[in-house]
C-alpha cells in the first residue's frame, strides 16, 4: 500500500488492539474529512470489527474489506456482521474497493489496476487476455 499511496503517513501503534483507541488514528481520519471509511485488519473478528464498530458508532460509514483481513477461523469472514448501536458495517471484498476507486478503465491508473485484476482474478484475466487478442487481431487486419 505504501508504494501505491506514498504520501500517506504510516501510523505506528504498537500494542493497541483497536486502531480506533489510538488518538493518532482518529486524528488522521478526522483530518481527512471524509465520512466513508475503507477498513481492513489483521483479523476480521478483532482488528477490523472493533475499529469499524467504534467508527460507525460516531457516525462514519464503514466498508470492511473482509478478504484483505485475516481470520482465526475460516467461517469468520463468511459470517461477519458487525453491529454497534444500530450502525452497520458494510462488508466488501478487495475487488469491490478496487473497482470503486478505479471507476473507469480509461483513467491513467486503468492499465495498472487492470494488471492487478488480471493477476489475481483468474476469470477476469481470461477475459482481459481474450479482449487483448481480439483487439490485436483487429489492429493487424486494419493495417
């Protein structure tokens, strides 16, 4: 992540279980002045759940990226639903987040984002390979 977003500071928070209990994390979120948060954690059931519930409790819309978070048991990400004070955390996966951030393959980041999808989503990679082959064939016939 640091190589993709080099200007974002890394917050060292040794020993604090919930990131939301660290004033440095809360200050960084408040400084960003956004109401929608994308969160992941070392574990879904502790690191993500605690911070997400605390953030939702104070009014943030939280999108918890389950497949970017670990789990102590395989059933936890499948069954994860976090509720605190009536605030729900939306569970998503990394492809949802990446697609939301990309929004349009024609943007300057489209080729690099497409390569990530190609390399990590088999069916998407096959689709891209097929499209590139057809496009190359059409270009060759046109010349």
